[in-house]
């Protein structure tokens, strides 16, 4: 699913939308922006640093269609200690809201973009090209790197190990400051410990983007962004209204 650069971009857009639809949530994110930003990368951090599985961190898998469209609900069913926002400290709530944003962005990307690739042979290079393309979405925050630098937590928020999240944030910090697509790709190559010679890696990246272009025009990009923001806003509203606590969530 999309890389952290894309998550930063869509988190900032969602934050802007919350100012209209959920002003209290937007104000909370303002006060605890580092936690909000950290939460938006936490699922991938738990996977990368903690080596946890996709189902345990994202609460769906591409291979199990019955898990689609339920990531947020499945998270709170698996971790009912986080299901009632009124029982969380504000900074912990900001972290969980960021986590929700990550899940909804990933689900929107699957539904709108990568669902086109299901059944395709040799699909992974196309997906990597698509990741690169959505990394070009604008990040509305003026200083994501500063928010990352302020995140120094080592505690846990339920199943979310903040130490692991912080370690991952340190690794991906360059994604908060770079904008050039090839430089963004080089950060990914470093993160994945690629041993491919740089010139060959660039040729592969260019070929991946060229193949991916057939699956991502401006209209589809706009649909992806719109769906991610819609899902994120709706899931956050339901959560903040205690929609995921109580027996009716089972």
C-alpha cells in the first residue's frame, strides 16, 4: 500500500477537512501533531520494525476479500481497550486517529487503484510504480520533519508500541523533506536495503512508472484522494461518537 510520503500528504488533507467537519478533532491534532503524524505511519512501523504481519497491523489482507472494508472495525474488535475514545488521554487519542487515517488510505488505494491489478502476472513492479506516483501528492503541512523530531515516546498505546513507531519515523524522516520523485524512490531503496546498482535501479523505477501510468490517470488519482478523505472522515466521526465501543460493534 502507499508509502509514508503519501500518508503524510493525505493526513494533511484530512486534517484540513476535519477543521470543517470535526473541529474538535482538528484542534486535538493541532495540539498533538507529532502523535497524529506518528499514528499515520504506525501500521507500517509495527510491520517494519516489529516484523508483525499485515493482518495484525492493518487488519485486512489482500488475499482475504472478506476482510476488506472492515479494517477500522476489525482493529477495535481486536483491541477493545482502544475502542472508547473517552477513555484515552488526548495524545493517545491523536495517535489512534492517525492510525485510522493510515488504514483508510490503504483501503481506498486498494479499492480505487490496485484492485485493477488483481489476477495480473508480475504485478509488483506496477504497484511500486503506483506508489511512486502517489508520493507526488502535496504535503500540506509546513514542517512534517519537525513533528517527527518531536515524537520521542517509548510507551505503548494498547497494542501500538510507540518505541517501534519512533524508530520507523527516524528511518523515513527524509520522506518528510524531499519532493523529487527519484530522490523519494532512493529513500525507499535505502529502506528496503536494495543492492541493485543505482543506474539499474533508476531504469527499473522509470519502467515501473511507465507501466503504472496505464492504471493511474488524473481522474483515478482524484477518486483515490476523495475516497481516502471520505473514508477517513467518516471512520473518525464514528469512532469519536463512540461508534466502536459497546456490544453493537461485534
